[in-house]
C-alpha cells in the first residue's frame, strides 16, 4: 500500500539561531558586560551567548595584559573561557581622565 501526501509542504519558521543550545548563565557577567553582550547579539544574531560572552571576557583580559605590559597567562585564558566566575577589571583612574590630588 502506497501512502500519499495530502497537503502543501510547510515552511520552517525557525531559523538556525533558534536551534543553538545555549545554557548560558548571565550572572557571571557584570552589568557593563551584559550591555556589551546585548550589543554583540544585535550585531551577530546567530551567535550563541556563550561564544559572545567568551569574546567579551577575552578582550577584557587582553586589554588588561596589554596595559600592564605583559602577555595573557594560561590561567587568565582558562578562567575567561570557562565562564564559571565573575571576571571584572577597570583601568586605573588616571587612565580614565581622573587626576590624583
């Protein structure tokens, strides 16, 4: 017995970005990093939040190491990539235009 197809094919409403499994915990980001995450999501809508968060954190440690005149350590890289703890750093006040009195 042959089966027949009755009806028209349905278009898939979901796009690739909805199929990405992303168990991302936003609590490991600071408020400023969350803003950056949402900006990157607008720029790269198909990217997983974990990938974008790692990108933010890697840029953070690169900037810090560059300012301190050193290379990024393996430990820093691992912490940034693992996304298991909050990672924050602010440049010294004199670099933000503040003057010590």
